[in-house]
């Protein structure tokens, strides 16, 4: 499991990773309950969506 810390004190852990035609999509969660989806296209890394503990992904 990969752990990535950000300035907001989130510790993102990759729950799953999948190769797609657009790049690698990673579903990550923080111990606070927040989730995010990252797209790592060749040469980039973008947060595609994120959600707090009590909110749906947006």
C-alpha cells in the first residue's frame, strides 16, 4: 500500500489501482475517512474527485 502525505495532514493510501486507456486510475482513502480518485496519465497526476468522510464523491 502506498502512503502519500499532503499539507492538509491527509495520509492517502491507495485502496486499488487500475490501468485504463487514459492512464492509471487510483482510488485512495485517508484515515480520516476522506476518499479521492487520481488519474495518472503519462507525464501527469491529477486528482479527479475527492470526498469527505460524510460526503459522496464529486
